[in-house]
């Protein structure tokens, strides 16, 4: 049994060590990047409101012989002489637009912080970011940078428009209009892209497409590296109640007309909902100078065989929070949307996802009871230990039972040491006769391995833990490693790569050593292998867990402490049984010794 127990323990440890070593090698922890300066709010210059001509939808087949031209051949009218910056502020957002292209250059979330500033959802590289750009043509077309006229419709609505003409035909003019409509309490907004060619332009075909609407180059907040631990990017489409993970490519086209498409980070997301009958989607990571990694979402509008079109898009650009996303299922939003299933962006998948969802639900229950996530984690740990107490008790009883069966096992091993098959049969018969299961002592430990991984995913991805403080001045964010001393910027401890001195890993080692000491059984005290596990493995795990989220270490530390309390109680409960077993073994040994010392009578 001891060998099987040791094998199970070593197997569990190998799994955990391999998991974190691979994660540490391929996804090393990032160093916190300082906040990058965003676009400053400039004074808006009032201009006369100019309404675009009324438009109406014309059937697509009205003008089948649409001319094909390239964007380079399109010319713009004289237009405004200077760029303007327009600011729209809601209860949740501060959005800054540029009249150059009518694009978004800054999108800040007022309820979420990134270091000392608000989270900037439109990250920029060396050049100023330009989000929700329009380019005449397909993926290779260049976004428009022409200066647009501005029509500030209301506090939450703004319109940009500009006239263009087809090549070699200045009388064939059309107007491009981009209108943004916001709601006071929504992370979602509506973007209307209108093309109006009146009676002079039969349709729009620029290199095989009408236009491409793009978000990029990257969603926030700031990051140094996408390492899959502190942040990551996923590309998702959703249709027919099914979520599909997509791959980024500069050329791949998704033509399935999904209900929505999204760029998903660890805590924030950009979701596009095109209200078009037909469109193509592309996700791209085309490099952007000055930014660690780019993530773009492109919506390609097919050829328009009509002089007029009004295309409506809705975009959600905000936290990947289930509460914020669920409002688009129940209609409790400014657009009256229902059953959008945007929460699928935040849901985890995999074999452990049901367990993770249960733990998340319990964590939220405890948080409502005690509005501190550190305390909620401790209460969740207590619940897990209570649920596992019957198994822990049974494991201790099985260990005690194993100690009584061990001498008989040893006898069989000696008796059939040259016949392993016979030995296994006899040992199986012994287990059956004694009513003993050799795996019963390992079961509680093996069952806690999925709990550990589910807890890791929960503490590493649950949105509400982002920025959740436990102890002011020490543990300000349970989703990140804590520190008592940060090393100078850019400095990493040689060999180890540490960027800060952390206290929780040292507390963890102490609790793990004490845990091993309390739970150590008498037969393990003289076992060299078990001693090595008792003293060496906590040190190994100290380095593996040094940079994990502080919430995970709090769970493990209190799990060790609570297990020690449980073990002390179990030891008191089993003390009479151990004493009786020891007395029985002593009597059995005395009887054997006495029988061995009785002289044998000689046969006559």
C-alpha cells in the first residue's frame, strides 16, 4: 500500500510540476508596464450642423452592372481644413473621436482602472490608434484618413460625413456617413455606415467589396506580453447557440454570417454584432509598430449593387463581466436586446468548467455574505474542507487499517517473492478477506487535484477578482501576485527572474512543512522517500508557485491550516483504535516469539 500511496502522490506532483514548468517556460510572468499616455481631451470647435440628404434602401439587384474601381482611384471633395476632436461621455465611458476618418482614438472605461489611469480599450503603438475605420475595398485597402465634416446630433450621438467621387467622373459623387449612437448606461453603442450615391452612382464595388469596417489595433488594458497567464487573446464567433474558437490570419475569411464575433482578452472584450444580411469576418494579428501584439477584427461588406445603403452595427467594448454581458439576454439594456448570449465570451469550457462554475457561484455567495474576496476565498476553502472531511477521515482510517494489514502483506511478499503473479492473487484475496481497499487512502488527495486546477482557473480568470483587495498595502489585487518589495523597473533577480519579493510563497512553504509534520504517520517517520517528499517538495513548489495569483496561495495556505486542524481532531478520534491496534500487534509479536522459543520434541 505504501508504494501505491507514494506512487499516487508522486504522480499528482509530477502533473502539477509539469503544468507549471511548461507554463513558466513558455509563458513567463510579465513585468507591469507603466501606463501609456492616452489622447488628451481637446476643446471641441463648434461647427454648423449639416444634415446629409435623406436616403432609402434600394434593392440590391437594381443595378447589376456595377463598376469596379480601386480605392486609390476615389477622390474626395475639398472638405474641412483642420482636424477636430469630439468627446462623448456617458456614465460608463469617455470616448474621443477624430474627424480624420471619423474614427475612435480613445475609449476609456470609467469604472475600471489600469494602474493610475482608467482602462484604455483602444491601445496604440507608435502611431495614434484608429478604431472603427472604414476602407473602400477588402482587407488590403487602406483606411480613410480624409477630414470629415462633423454633426453633433445630441449628447450621446455624433455623425461624420464626407463626399467622394468615382474615378474619371467627378459628377458620379457619393456620400459616406458614419454615425455613432450611445446609451447612458451601456458599454454597447450603435454604428451606422451609410453610402448614398443618389442618382449618379449605380453601386459600390471597390476591388470585389464595398468597404471594410475594422477595429484595432488592440484591446486594452496595457500589457507587456500575452503570456496566457496575465493576459491572452481569443477569437470567437457565435451562431446557432454554439461558440466557435477561430484563428487569426491576415487572409482567412469567415463567411458563415455569425450572430456575433469577438476579440476576447482575460478581462475585457470587443464584440461586433453586424445587422446585415451578408458579411465576412476576419481576425488578424498583423504587426503594429510599438505594440507587443496586435488583434484586429475586420468586417467586410460585400459588393453593393445599389446607389444607397444604410448598414447598422452594434459593438460591445468593455469588461468581460457576466453581470455586464447578461443584460443583453434579458432586455435590460438601452437597445432592448434579448438572447444575444454575449456571456458566452466569458464562459469557460473544458472538463473542469462545471466544477469551476460551481466554485465561482459559491465564491459569489460568500462575497455577498462578507464583501471581501479574500475572506470569501477563506470561506470557500472552509466549505471545500468540510465537504471533503468524510473522505479525509476515511483516508486516515484506511491508513490505520493498512498498518494492521502491512505485516500480512510483508509475509506474502516474502513468501511469493519469486512468483509475482501468485503474490498478486494472494494479496487480492487478503484485501478481500480484510475488507481493505489499497486506494482508499489516496482517494481524497487525488480528488483534490481537479479542485486545485479549477481554483487556479477561477482565481486567474474571474473578472471580479481583478483589482479585488484583501489586505490594504499588501494584497491589493487577488488576481495578481502580491509583493512586499518591488525591485527597480527592468531588474530581474538573476537565475530566478523575480521582479519582486513576495511573502505569501514563504508562508505557503511554512504551512506545507507544518502540514506534512502533522499529517505524517508513524511508519513514514523512518521512510527516507517520505521524508524527502516532506521537506523537498514544498521547496520545489515554492519556486513553481512564486508568481501565481495571490488568491490561489491564500486558498492553499488556509487549506493546509484547516487540514492540520482536521488531522488533529481525527488523530484524537483514532487514538483509542491506534492504542488497541498497537496492543494487538504487540501481543501477536509476543506470541510469535514465545512459539519460536519453545523447544521441539524429538521423535522416537
